C-alpha cells in the first residue's frame, strides 16, 4: 500500500454529506491540505501553523454540503430572511478553519436570551454576508476566506429546496425536521423543486476529483438529499475518481433502524439511480458495552457489516477500526482520512 508520507502525488478531494458526519471527516482531511498563506483568525495560545508531520498531499479539498435543514437557528433564519440554512455549512467552516479551538467557541456560541436566543453566532455571520452579497454561495466563499479555511465549501444547491418523504404506510411527510421526528419508516425521499440545480463549481469539482467521499451522516437527511440535486448523481456515476462511501457506525432512529451496511448502500444507489461508489469504509471494531447500552435506549445498534452482500453490489468493503468513543460515538477522523487517501493513492498508482 502506498504511504501518504512518501508519495509526490497530489490529490483533488471532494467530500459530500452534512451534519456532524461531514465536518468530522473534514477535520482529518484538512491536515493534508497546504496551510493558507495568511490567517485572519489567530491567537497566541493557538498559533496557525501547518502540522509538519502531515504532507501537503491534497492540492484541493472541496466540501459539498446539504442545505435542507428547517429546524433550530437555521430554520428560523431560513424562514425569516428567505435564505438557505447555514448550520451544516457553519460546522464545515469550523472543521476546516486554522484555529478551530477559537472558532468553535465563537461560531458555535448560542445566544441564551433576548431576540437572538437560540441563534448561533456563526449562523448570523453567514446570514449577514448573505445580506451584503445577495448570494448565499458567495457569502460562504467570503466567510471561508475571512476564516482562512483549508478548502472550499459548496452548498449542494442554491435553490430553496425542501424535503418530502414517502413513508411505509404511504403517507407523505414534509420538511426535514418533521421527517426526522416521524416514527414511520422512510421509503423514498424527494426534493422540491425536483429540478433543483447545483452550482457549476460543484460539478466542476466532481469532474476534477481524484477522490470522492460520501458520508458519514444521516442516511436520508444528510447523504441522500445531496443526490437528489439535478446532475450530481450523473456526475458521480461518470467520475473516474476513487469513490468511497463511509458507512455510519450505528443505525439511526427514524432514518436507518434495522438496516445493514449493504442496505444503506442499496438505498443510496436506488435514489441516485446509479452505482456511485466503488468502496465502502466499514467499521468492524467492537464498541464499548456502556456506549452500546446508551444507544440501545433509542433502539440504535452497530450497523451490521454484511461484507459479502456489499461485494455483491459491486462495492469493495474496506474494514478496520474507525471508532472514536467520547461523549458521543464518532468516527476517528485521522484513521478515516488516512484510509480513504490510501485508497485514492493506490488507485492512481495502479
């Protein structure tokens, strides 16, 4: 296997998703991106320097982020200002920023009283720039420049799109918040307007990519929602990049209870209408009993790594220990980033 520390090959990487899953992966990938020449946000305690132990392996890192959230601070700004929800974009900015410790405190700061109660500062920051520029995508890029992030962030669409889910009883549930709160099983996810288009830069990034990742994240409301945007599934299917699905660690209430790893992939392929990745990163390491008990209260359990069924779908599983156990269960972003980069390097060398 090729080593990221010894290769002279530089990769163009596209990471797709939403929620906390995408921002977790970006924390691992950003260490392989050259540091910005200048940093606008810096503290004496947290100097903005590149980590010397990581090579400049990634020449371009692009995050494609879902923008269908209609709850919380994002939902309020979306309704009151007629703008796209900034929450998932904000999380990605923090993850890719040079001084993440300071920015995570500032951008995740939630006002606790007054008219701003419940709002995150980062959401208001993006909202203000959206008002100044009149363009959400431009506001995201300006925010990224101000924060000197290591990468580019693109909303999956600039259309004011909403989600509708057809449930197992035939009923329709509208809006991401209502969908995730429903106790019914999602059969099909739809986007309105159905012809919501991506930014041209998004399709360009996919076309130029050496590595494309999808996940981790909520199966329907973080991952599949990106694949409902016109042109994105076709671009992924046509790509010659190394395409990797990063499977979640646990099933998720109201999204994927009872689904194995291969069934996650089947749902994604069904909605995309194409086979859109070649590999699946699947955790096979044990999880602490206390953590399992915590998640079992919500009916959640580790996703079954049914490797033979994954291979039957034409996808090669990549197994290993990708778990980080803290207050909540997350992927170990260093291990996940190294694994997907190794795959891309091996693919380009073969």
